[in-house]
């Protein structure tokens, strides 16, 4: 009626998912509906109705399922699964398959001791951050809608309940492969074939498909992490269950954008040792790739040592590929078109000046783009100009403007918006920030300074919240 569903995931072995009857909320109401995304998905306008709200939150009798997966969470492996979410279905539009996933929907067989529900506050946070990444051209899952459930749920205090309707190319994670590996080699083989058919059809017919598969997943993950680094984005929970095979970012609980540049920046309240700090994100990505590779061993060769050797050839290239992608992206941020002219020490020195002077990451790159850097950069600017003066000045500026945003979702602005919306039913600040983040590279747009200046929120922490 509202979607064109064709659920392929339940063709996998039954241990990979659980058919569920989800919690039915008495009076769910839209507080956010992403019209532009709905158009991309070819959805009918009727989905925005009260009946559509009931349908999308699970009132239909359609088959719904929660996925099983594992995860290295802060280095320790656990069997997990959709403990507070379910798959409404796989929507087909223009031959493109998109998962429609409901988060905060109540208990499932994977909920353990939790209630499986979510707060409106945390769902609005995911909406803001996921859309901000989308408009920054970072591959990401997206938010189709946020609904309030009109009930209070108990966290540290009673909070309004909320539901998130999330879209993704798929929800196949590194942790999905890890879970399959705990079941049997046949589970891994079936999941691998399914994943290749869904995301990597061009690999069909190739010999050593798992090798090509690992290489492509690794390269997409490298591109994603370098994008994060280039905008000062810190995910906060880079567990293997939060790494999608598709290369999209997912799960926006303990995440935020860095204000003052500091490679040790950590936002997650539970990351006490800095495992997922800004500077560690590339290493955590490589850790996750290693864990994916481990699940593929039996698909490569019956001789595990030979299989490991072949996979290690791929993994050993992680650092080289990462450095090349880092060079490409950060040379663009400096307006350097010819990567042969780029010297990484130029970026390192630029960042060190920021760190020493506690300067804002986004605003400093913006000032460089506008040629408005402060006096502490005087010596560095001479080195930079020796390179960029050989290019057309307009081309340099255009390249920088396309890679250095004028606005990001500032922590204090996000907090104000989601607090007022969830606790006071005041959506004006949310609407304002959403309008701002839709054009992050528009240097002509007049932006209120409150959206661009950092607020010194000392020891700012974020929480999972659901």
C-alpha cells in the first residue's frame, strides 16, 4: 500500500533473524517527515497521514523481522541483534533496494534486559546527524521520519518515547558475518553470496570473490573514515556491529563534530579509555576489517594458513590506501589540485597550529578558504602559497569551498534543538538547524553567528540514549 516491499533477507538461514510481532503504540504521531527522501524513494503522499503513521510503526500484519548479529564492543565480542529495532521491509524503487528499518520499537528476542524502546531526544539526534552527514556528501543511512509514541519511558528520568524510521542500502554489518561464523561455514557462505548479489554484483564470475569483496569493503570504509576525519566527525562507537558492508555510516548516539582541534577528542560517555577518539578512527576501521577477514577464511582456502596469507595481502594495503585517500581529500581542503604538490607535513603543521592555539577545526579551514587566517599562521601561509600560487586563484577557492563547510551541527545547537523539541514541544530550533545544514558549502548564505561559533562545552559527553 505505502511501500513496494520484496523481503529477500529472510531467505537466509533462520538463525540469522527472528520473525517478530512488535510493540504497538497507541497513538504514534509524526514530528519529522523527510519529504525530500520520500520523493527519492517514490513514496506515496498518503504515508504522511495518521494511518500512515500507524502503518509505519508496525500496525500492519506484514511479516517483520529483527536481525541477529555479533559485535566487538570496545574490543570484546558479544552475540547481539536488533534489540530495539525491526525491519519493516525492503522497498524497491527504480530497481534500487532500500531497507526500511524502525528503531525504538520495543522488545525483540535480542533485547536481553532492555525494553527495546527509544527516547524522542535520541531519535531526533540521529535525524540531525544523519542528515548533516548526507549534505556533507558522506555516505550514510538516512532518516525518513521520527515519531513520538505519546508515552513516557524510564531512563535516568521519565522521557518522551520516540521512533526512528531509518533507510539504508542494507543493514548487513561486519557483525552479521561474525554472527554467521559462530553458526557454521555454510551460514557464512550463504550470507556472503547474498551480500555479493545485493551489493557487489560486478564480482560475479570472478575467481577469489572473497578477496575482491574484502578489498572493496575495505576501500569503501577507508573513504568513509577519511571523510569523517576531514570534517572533524567523531562517531563514538566504531564497534563491528556499527560497520555496514555497504560503506554507509550508521548509528548516531555518542557522536559529535569536533570544535577545537584535538586528536584526543572523545565524546562517548562510556569510552573511558579513548578507544574511539578522533585519532583512533582509522585504526578502528582496520581492526573491523581484520574481523571481517577472519570470517572469510574458510571461503578462501581449506588450508587456513594459505587463506590467511591471501587475506593478509589485502589487509596489509590498508595503510597505503588510507594515506593515498587522506592525501587526496586533504589536498582538496587546501585547494591543491595536483596531489604531487601535496606534502602531508603541510597538513600536520596546520593542525598543530590549531591544536596549540585551541582553534576551531571547521572555522579554521573556513578562514583559510576566505584568506582570513590569524597571525599565528603567517609562516605556514608562505609555504602554502608557494604551492597554490601556481594555480588559478579562482580554481583554488572553488575547490576549497566545495570541501570546507561553513557550518556543521554544533554540539550546543544540537542539544538545544533536541531538548526543546522533545521536552517542550518547541520545534523551531530544530527547523532552524535543519535549514542550515542543508547547504553546508554555501559561502554566500547569510548565517547567524550562533550557528557557526563553537561554545566551550567542557567535557561535553554524548550518550546512546535509546
